[in-house]
């Protein structure tokens, strides 16, 4: 343990009741056990049709902590799956992954038919407007470079505070980009508007994997596939040597399925409520994304469940979302029912979002994924008062959360038009937000197993955020926001 044991800083109001002094944050081993339990449930939430597995697990854990009014909020979401996916150029079968949520035909099933789609390949490079002006893509398969748009340097540049006592931030790491923001939405809109019949996206800013499941994109009406940088070069070589067409076989389903959000409460002395959030769904194992964040929420729920209600000035609400990969319908439904048109007397006065306790990753020699036994660069996005900004910095420092930047959302939001975390819709609904997150390269990849979790920080992150939550609880509501 890096920091001092956390004890509630909230003044005791129930004389003789000394339970608070015995309340403790679960240790790293316990938090890791929750990460492992969750990561063992692969393709959680809307990745599997009508999936109850992680929901049932979390309900049991919430019950064991004695949370109250435990509930599951459902929202209609989507499941997408390919049952057949083949890409052939000449006689070469090209390794690839189908682009999730492509080929939206307006019905449940999609299929390129028994003969597949055979069309000419048009290379549009990075797929800018000028690239499309030069090319006729009508009826053709567009080959483009998938570019990640948010390098670490951009995030660190707009940060107001960086905790890096050992000066480990390396200028050589600064160009590595977060896979969250990429050019696919713009390029595919151009391609589809110009009448393209399909697409092949080359993962030029990625390590040597095509097993990527990026964020949900609507309205992709044509079939598409992701290939590695090396296979992109292979395709370009084949095209240069005379292979002018590609054949795609893609069949699968796009089916309605409910997203399920697990919610539990620890009532306080008032109905003013601090929401503590992560998401339980996953693309594959999702060790970092987001078994780690979910386990941090569990750690805080466990800790506060040991503190008597009289010593909690505000209600605590623990929320584990679904539909991160399938359109954030769970988040939208939550905002509607608890913030915009609340059906309960609860008033959410602050949001704390915890995601991704991650090891640092880089593209290593030969394009391999290189993982380091140190924390990935990370950020606390916030729009809170100057006093609470200092509280965040103190918590980061006290609990030695190295390579963490504090970044005001007011600076970031105008640049990218969203908060690049699961807190986005809650933040946009006007709730003051503190969102801890990192964006390692493997975040959306099959490679995100429990081995990617930076376990030394599991306990310190919980300590730091318990300290922050205690301050949110003790701060008058009107003094929380920036
Ligand atoms: Zn996440």
C-alpha cells in the first residue's frame, strides 16, 4: 500500500458509534479478485444476446455489501455479430476482423450472399476530402488508413497538473495515440455518400493485431473489415502488381438486446446524491476495459457500506453501466430517468467515474504490442471548483498515482465536442463530474486481459477516490461545480 490507510474524514454525528474508524478500503488482492471474476465472463453485457452473467454477479456483490434499493435498469440496445467473414484478394486470403456494426441493412440479418461482394479496390490513403475528390469510389471497396487522432501530447498539453515525481514521462511516448478517437466516422461518411460498396480499414497506428472493437458507429450501411498495417501493405502490393478486386463474404446478425445497468444505494442524511460509476460490459475479457473500473466501484461501495448512514452527509449511488460498445443507450436511459426527468426524489449533485487501471503500452519492434510494468498515462477530467481541484491533486499525490494529469473539461470539450469517457452523457446533462481514465492502445483489443491491469494501483485508486468522495459529500452542492 502506497498511501496511509483511508479513514472517513466526515465528522461523526452519532456519538458512541465508532464503526467509521474500523471501515477500511478493500486491499489490492480483494479488488483484483473482483477484476478476475469479471474478466472470466467474456463478452459481457450487450456483446452477448440477453446476457445476465455479469449483472447477476454484480447483484450478488451489491447484496453482500448490504446496498439498498438494488435494481437493474434496462434500455433497448443492440447486439452485432458476424458468423461468416472472409476477405480474398486474388488467391490470397487476408487475415482481418469484421468491422463491428458495419453493413446496417435495416434488418436483423446481413449477408453478402453466396458469391460475396466482389469489387474494385480504391486506395484513398488517410481518406481526407481531397483524397475522395481524386477518386471514383462508386460501387468499389475503399481502402483507407484508420488513424487515431488523440496523441498523449495533446492531452498533456491541456492538463493543468501532472503528477510525475520520478520524471518518467518520456517525450518518445508522446506521439502514441489513444484509440478512442479516430478518423473512421468522417472517412466512412465520405465513402458511403460517394457510393462505396464496402471498405477495408488498415490499422496503421496500431500494433500487429486486427482484433479491434472500436466505439459504436451508426449508419454504416456497407460491409467492412479491419486489417493490420502489415496486411495493408500486402494488399497495396497485390494491387500494385495487378490484383484489382477484392471479394468480401460477410454474414451475421444485428439484433435488439437489452442493456442492463446495475444500481445500488447507500442512503445518507440527505437525498443529495453522489453517483459513482463505471461499466461492466466488455468486448472480450475486458480486464482493463472495464473489469478494473467496475472493481474500483465495488471497492468504494464496500468501503462506504461499513460507515453508518448518519455519517454519510449525502446518499451514494453506485452505477455499473452496459452498452459501452453498442451505442450508450444505458447511459442515455439513466440520464433520462435519474437526471432529466427524475422519477425519484434523489438529486445527483456529482459524478465520479472510474475506468481503466492500465499498464502502459507502446508499439514495439516489428509492430508488436509492448506492455510496461508501470501505469499508462492517465487523466482526471473534471469540471469542479478550485477547492475540489486541489482536493483531486492532493489525492493523486498522497496516493502516488503517478503519470496522472488533471484536465479541466472546459478546455477539452470544445476541442473534441465530448468528454472522452463513460461520464460524457452525465457530464453533458450538467452534473459536475470527476472522471478518471486512461486510453492504452490495447483498450478495444482481444489483448485486454487481466495481465494488462496495473495491479499495484488498484488499492491506491480506491483510497484516492474515497478521499475525493468524502470532500464531495462535505461540500455544499452549489460549491461543487466549477
Ligand atoms: Zn471503460
